[in-house]
C-alpha cells in the first residue's frame, strides 16, 4: 500500500545546500518510492548550541511502499553515506533526515516517533511542510498552519531558488 510520507532535511556542515540537494536526489531513487514534491530551502539559527553555523532545511513529500521502519533504515543509510556523526545533541551535522509524517500513522517505539516529537516547535520544519501542502494536518487534527503561527522564531530565511537546485 502506498503512503504519503514527509521527510525533513537539515545540514549545517560541508556545503549544506549541496548536501540537501544530493539527499533529495537519493530520496527520489529509493525503492518503491516516488518523490512527489520538494520544498524550497531555508536558512535558520541552530536549535541548542549556538557555537555552530546556521542550518539549511527543507522537506520532501514521498509516495512510498516502504514501511515506516524500512524508510527510517534508508534515511539513516543516506545520513551515513553523507558522513553523519552523532557527536553532540543538537550539534552540527552534514545531514539530518527526519521522518516527520507517515500517512496518518502515529508511531512511538524505541526507534521511531511519528509525527516527529519536535515538529510543532520548529518553524524550519513547519514552513517547508506548508510549502508542500498548505492544508496539512497532524493525525490528531491539528493544522500545521495554526501550529506555525504559534511556533518559536528561529530567524527563518528563504534561500534563493538557485541555491536549492544545483
């Protein structure tokens, strides 16, 4: 069964815009998966430690036959291929791929929480999702546009289109 899944992308190391562009191409080539839409990329201040570069973030909408855990395995493999190291909580990273939404499923186990636990508190997650689908809502019915209006400000800045398409 094909499910709509939304994946958040983030990077603040080693040419973040290029990292995200490569990751989008890799997501588009996942088995049993079609890339349906890609948001613009945004720059934002880091959450957590401030002694690191600003982040570049975006999101994609995928139609996938993969289970949520299979998709998570692929996301983590792509992160590893980009040299992801988990050295510090909320620290700098070459690539961060988060499964934000998987259909209307609610998942909470040792490996995966969907919807993503911090989704409602992150303008750099909510805005790209709204760019993909302005009517998007969480499984509990809360609309993302309403959450976005209440969200903390991380100095979100839209990057020029050329920056997200190379």
